[in-house]
């Protein structure tokens, strides 16, 4: 164990080749490469976005599913009660 620790302290730092040009003064230089046809552009989004209703639902065990949803109710005193509801269902 002691030999390993001594080797870790004495081992030289790994060398690497710096292919990026150096900036002068206050310049920020970003260097790197990405594979692909157009490496600096984000992929195009579909022309038509088809919104879907998002449902937080999962199968807990075989034949039992759980669903989370939110609900809001106006109380008699004028306040609004926001609720997180969890429903567990068993098909029959």
C-alpha cells in the first residue's frame, strides 16, 4: 500500500497535445470537434408539433396500476385548495 502511495506522488503528470490556438487578451477560445454532417447545428424539429396529454401512470405490479394527477378545489372561505392525487386501479 505504501509503495502505491509513493508511486502516485512521484508519477509524472500525463502529457497531452494542445491543438487549440491560444487566445490573446480577453478572448475566449472554444476548441473541439463533433461528428456528423453539420456538427455545430442542432437537429431540425418536426414541422408540426403534435401535442399529447401527459399522463403520469405506471404499472405497480401485474394487474395493478397507479396514476398521479393534480386537482384544485375552491373552498367556501374563498381560498383554493391545490391537491396532488394518487389513484391506484385494479381492472375488473
